[in-house]
């Protein structure tokens, strides 16, 4: 990776190590917070990569599922969180093009330009710093987010401050505001511009979940884990909301403001904090909240709860690491993850597994059976990632000391969805990509489209809980069934036909599920597939053709201002 050697030592705003410079204007300073510029899903000189789109599922979960891939965009929550917690006039610019960013700099007198980036986007961060110096020379440049973990980043980009770790308290301190004031949670609609089977889903208020961020970091400290390392490593994390009461208050406010009843809880290991979760459950019961929660949790944390507790807490989607049992990660200790996955799904909890390819003990001889083991979990979604030493993690440190990091790998390619960035004992760089791609394909081929799998889990949950004594639970499953059964049945109709080309047995299973849905559905839902099914089959096939021609999707540019006063 080329190093930028600009001499930045003479800049007036540069903070020297050990001292903490505050901005002279304090909360009067005009601030721009921007994510890195797009377009993203294309190969370019700033490190965009067509295999690295700004779409969570399509990037790393359903990428081999063609037109059945779930595609949606998520806002840059880190800078939204900072904006909501400072009283200075602040603009958040999300997903700008380079021109948008330049226009923003030229047409506003920003005192501070904050740029948020992760490691793959370091070349964009560098370019944005350069542009800011040129177009808005009075601005102090602050760079935050995971990009700050790159060793030697200070010499690669021309920034005045590079912030490692939690940004809200840093920014408050920089502006002379109260660092320990309670955290205000911004109203965040979880996903946008959702597409599947060639159609864009309508965006109704309340139809999408709200994102809630209770904490950042994770105390488990797995050696490869970048989020854990960035916020303090093993035994450490930053809690924004300590108690169940605080969390409940935030969620109630979001429910009111965004008219939602489901929440995407962005906490690396939500269930690990049992006391907080159980207090939340208590309050949900007292206040009759029939909420649905999508959470991340490790297997050992899930095991602290009974299925009933999880279901009553509204857990409807669980993202869980399924690393090979041979790797010895403590988060899996003593858990039969296949059994756990089956049980969760039988209780209507959609499971998203996450498996690492290329662990130290993997060899060309055993990797196929390890992938088969992962795929045999038959999760609703399955993410695969290459074992990747990422700057800032204990694994990176170890590989670096062992001299195993490959030189000349562009940071833009260090994201776990392409090839190894280190020398593996038994697997070559090229083969790492082959095994990764095969894992995605195998999961799709054997288990079918994720949309089919989540329909199956929903139906299982509905059948099990439609007469459950706790009305909140009944309502949740019934609500989802009423809202989705017609759509799912129609999608299954189309899927069954389209999937015959891939695997006949799976297509038959989809057909059987469609019949089960028919029995449980009301009249309208029973009739719908005859009309909607053929339309979906047509849009699916049209999408397949578009994708074959290289079609990609980009998020919209968004500008949001708070405490704003014209300059
Ligand atoms: C949502 C998300 C996405 C969204 C996009 C979000 C966006 N608009 O950019 C999607 C799904 C599209 C995505 C894509 C990718 N992501 Co992503 N993503 C996340 C996720 C799950 C949540 C981010 C988040 O909001 N966290 C909560 C907020 C509050 O934390 P935060 O963003 O870190 O912000 C805090 C600080 O970092 C800091 N801060 C942040 N920005 C700034 C700016 C300033 C000025 C300051 C002072 C401070 C500051 O303050 C904030 C508050 O404390 C994280 C995992 C995680 N748990 O964080 C991964 C994560 C950020 N993604 C990651 C990766 C690798 C990717 C991908 C390459 C895909 C992949 N192969 O994994 C792509 C890249 C896409 C692209 N072309 O750029 C890695 C980054 C690794 C690294 N060390 O760089 C993470 C950490 C996941 C992981 N554990 O590997 N991602
Ligand atoms: S349990 Fe998950 S989030 Fe926590 S450190 Fe391990 S990999 Fe990271």
C-alpha cells in the first residue's frame, strides 16, 4: 500500500500526543460529519470493489443467492449517534459522491470536518482529507471509525485528529460539552431500499425495524474480532445504556416516533448482559409490549436463557457465530450448535449463522467437511468470512510478529470476502477464495433461498405459539403471519419454479412448505399466490438477467442537519 508522506506537522490545529486540544469555538463550531464517498459497488482507484457493496446481506450473507439475495442499505450509525449527542450545529452527509462532498465543503463554512471510515476505505478517507484541505482550508479534520486502527495511519492521511474507539465522548470533550451526559439515541430506521426477487419493497412508516445501539465492543475478545479490539478488547466494552429501564425508555420512544414494533439491536453480544435483558423483559410484560428483536449473541450467551425467555423477550432473529468447534473459542464452549440452531428455529427464531473459513487448523483435506458441517446447521441465513488478521486485533499483532502478513495487499481488499491477507499454513491465497465462494454456493444449493428458510421458521413459530398464554407472544406471531403469509406463499410459488434449475429436492421442499402455508392462511392469503406468484416469477427472472449484465445497486445520498444556523 502506497504511503502518503505529506508533512502535516505544521498544521495549526494538530494536537500533540498527551495534550487534548479543544475547539476554540466550542459548541458554536459548525460541524460536518461524513461517511466515505461512493459509488461503492464498482472497482475504482479509491478502493471501491464490486464485490464489496454497501449492502449487508448481499455483501456477506446472501451474495450467492442471485435474485433471491436480500438487498438493503444501512445508514452510518456512528456519525448519526455523534450528531444526536452534541449541541453544535451539525450536518451528517451519508453516502455522498465525491462531487456532493466537494459541494458541501464549498458552500458551507465548516469549522470541523469529521470523516468516518473503516479500514477498506482508507484511500477514500485520504482523498477526503486532501479535498478538505483544498476546498475548506479553515476546517479542522477529524477522522474516526475503524480506519483509525491502521498502524501508521497518521502518516497516511492528512488529518488533525485521528480518533480511536468511542466517538461520542471524544467529540463532546473536543467541543467542551459534558462527556458524561446521558446518551440521546437517534431515531434510526434500520434498513432502506430493500430489494428481493427483483422488486423494491414499499417503504411504509413502521414497516422496517428501528436500530437500537445499546453498546459498542464486546468483552469476549476473540482474537480476530475487530469490534471487540477497537473498543478496548477482552473484558471491555462501552455501554450507552446500562440498564433495562434505560433501554426500555429508548425503545418506547422509538416505537412512538417511528411507529415500529420491531428492533434491530446493534450490540455485539446483546444476550451476554442477562440482567439488562431480563429487566427489559419484565418491563415489556408490564407494559404489554409485543416487540420483535433482532440480536447478535454468542452461543454461550444464548444458553443462559430458556427458549421461553427468548421468545417472550421477542427475540425473532439471532445472529450467532458458528466457528468450527475445533477452533476452541470460549463463546461456543459446551454447546452443540446444530442442536441449538434446530431448537431456536422450531421456536420461530430465525438464525443467522456466521462461520469463518481458513482457521489455523483448516487444510485442503478437512475444509470441505468443515464447510459441510457449517452448512448442515441449516440456518435461515449463513455468513461466511475468511479468517482475517485485521489491524488492531490480537490476531494481527500475532501474525505480524510471526512475519506471516502478506505484503502488497491493498487495504481495500482486507475485508474477509476476497482472499487471505496472510500466509496460511496449508491453504493458498487463491484457494481461500475458492473455498469461501464454494461455502456460499453450497449453503444456497443445499438449503435453498433464505427467503424460503425464514418463511419456514416463521410458520413453525406461528404454529407453536398461536395459542400461547402470553398474549404479547401470540400477537407477535399472528401479526407477522397476517402481514406476510400471502406474500411468502406467493414468493414460495415463484421460488419453487425458479429453484428447480438449481436443486429439484429443495424445490419440492419449497412446494411442501407452500401447502403448509395454505392450510394456516386466511382466504386472501390463500388466493394471493395465484395472482402475485407469476408476477414475482417474472420479476425474479428479469432480475437474474439484470444481474448477469452486471447490475449493481448504490445507496442514496442523505443530508441531515441539526441545531442548524446558516453561516
Ligand atoms: C452497519 C455495518 C455496515 C453497513 C454499512 C454501514 C455504513 N453506512 O457504512 C454495511 C452492512 C453496508 C457494512 C458493510 C461493510 N462492512 Co460493516 N459493519 C457494520 C456494523 C455491523 C455496525 C456499524 C455500526 O454502526 N456500529 C455502531 C456504531 C455506534 O459504531 P461505529 O460505527 O464504530 O462508530 C463509533 C466509533 O467508531 C466512532 N466513530 C465512527 N465514525 C466516526 C467519525 C468521527 C469523526 C469520530 C470522531 C468518531 C467516529 O464513534 C462511534 C460512536 O462510538 C459493524 C460492526 C459493529 N458492531 O460495529 C460492521 C463493520 C464496521 N463492518 C466491517 C466491514 C469489514 C464491512 C465490509 C467490508 C463488509 C465485510 N466484508 O465485512 C463492508 C464495507 C462496505 C463498503 N464498501 O464500505 C468491519 C470493519 C472492520 C475494520 N476494522 O475496518 C466491522 C467492524 C465488522 C467486523 N467486525 O468485521 N457494514
Ligand atoms: S463473541 Fe463475537 S463480538 Fe464478541 S469478541 Fe467474539 S467474535 Fe467478537
